[in-house]
């Protein structure tokens, strides 16, 4: 029955999911998607509208928000179609594209967070003579997308294929018993997850050790500092706040992806697809992937005061523009009765 759905036909509701459950899932995913797409678009606009010269970290934040926006704005609507139909309603072509987007968002997010961690390491741990510039951020973003696209295109080049997975409600790279698929599985596990995660954790470990030493030196002088020195101490804590915010992005990524990663990379492949996993559990694991994108903008809002101030300013501009446009549209079409009578004469 599963194989009959690979070509895009939907002969039956083969997972026997109740219509009420499907509707609840659609509503929850739609709400999550709304916050994901609007929140990350606002992150892009707020960071892009930053007054003054943008730091390399700003460009990496924009890149990470773009990946999150792709997940919430393109991948999620395709996923909603399959959830509503409870089968592969996309057809073979769109299903493979959906699987390509799944890898793009997962691998892209992992390496984008790794790039942010490396840049924080150089900004905090290295000497002031090491200056990161905009071109370095462009190099890092180019490398992230090169690695991501290369891994995601492997199934199209004959190393495994994208096949519809009824639990995932999407196409995924196959995990068969052939040598090619085993090679692909090893690449997926090491390159997609272990390598960027290791780089990220090691970088932030060094960063926090350095910041702890710096913060200890700062707090020793707080009680004896004058007003000017207190202001300098406060401004010196801003890199700490930014680092904590970026670390919370990593923590959010790990918490939201851990269940899905364990099921997809360990439980299902090593059980040779013989294990029975609850449909509700797997749906929860997949839903958390989209929750990750919706939560990230709130991390910036809560942790970064300057970002929150620019965010509010942008919202006010949008509201003013909306009210002005709405008043023009509302008033312009209407004419007084006297004017209509004069035109009739």
C-alpha cells in the first residue's frame, strides 16, 4: 500500500488517521508556520536595516534566518499537503524536491550554526589583530551552501535515491542494504550532524571559557569603578549577551532535532525498518523541526536589546505604512452624493 503512493496516487488512508487528528495537526502546523515565516522575515529585515556598518555575524544571522524562512515558507506548505491527504499527494517530482528541501534545511542549519560558532570563537578568543570582515562572512556563507547543496544533490547523482517515507510524510534518501546506500548513510550521519555539531560545541566551549575569565576580571572592578568605568563595563558585556543568544540557537536546534535524529539516523536504520514507531511520536518529532524555526526569532528578541529596539521601530514603520495605505484605499473610492448628482447632470 505504501509503494502504491510513491507515484503520487492516494488510493486510501493507509495510516488510518482520524480526520479530527489530521485537522488538529494542520492547525498546529499552520500556526507554527505563521510564526516561523513572519518571524524570520522580520529577522532578515531588522538585521538588514541595521544602522551603520554590519558585522560579519550579522550576515551569518541573515543567512540562518533565510534557511529558517525556506523551511517555514516552502517546505512546510508542501508537508501540509501530504498531511492533509495522509499520503504522497505531491507526486514523484515534488516529493523529491520536498526531500531535497528537507536536507537543505537540516544540513544548512547545522553548518550555519557552526559558522556562527567559529566566528564567535575568532571574535572572542583570538587577539584584536585578528579582524573578521564582510568578505570572510561571504566566504563562510558560500562554503555552507556549497557543502549543503553537494550533500543534498547526492541522491540525484545516483548515490541513493529519494523515496517516500509514510511516517515522514515526505521523500527521504533511501537507507537500503546496497553499498551505495550504506555510504550515503555514513555520509548523512557524520557529515550532516556529527561534524558541524562537534565544531559548534568545541568552539562555544572555548568561547565560554574565555568569556568566563573576562567576566571574572570585569566583576572584580565593579564595586570600585566610577560612572564612566561602569558604562564601559556594561558595554563590555554586550559580546557576552550576543554569544549567549547564539548559543541558545544551538540549544534550540539540538532540542528540536534530537528526537527526529535519533529515530531517523539510529532507531529506524539499525532496526532494518522492522521496529514499529507510533505515528503520533514521529509526527511530534517532525513538528519539532518546524518549532525550531519559529522559536529562533524570539531568542533574538528576548536576548538582544538592540535587536529588540530595531524590531519595535520596524513594526511601527510597518503599522504606520499600513494605516496610511488603508486610509487611502478606504477614502479614495467613495464620493459624496452631491458629486454623484453633479456628474449625472
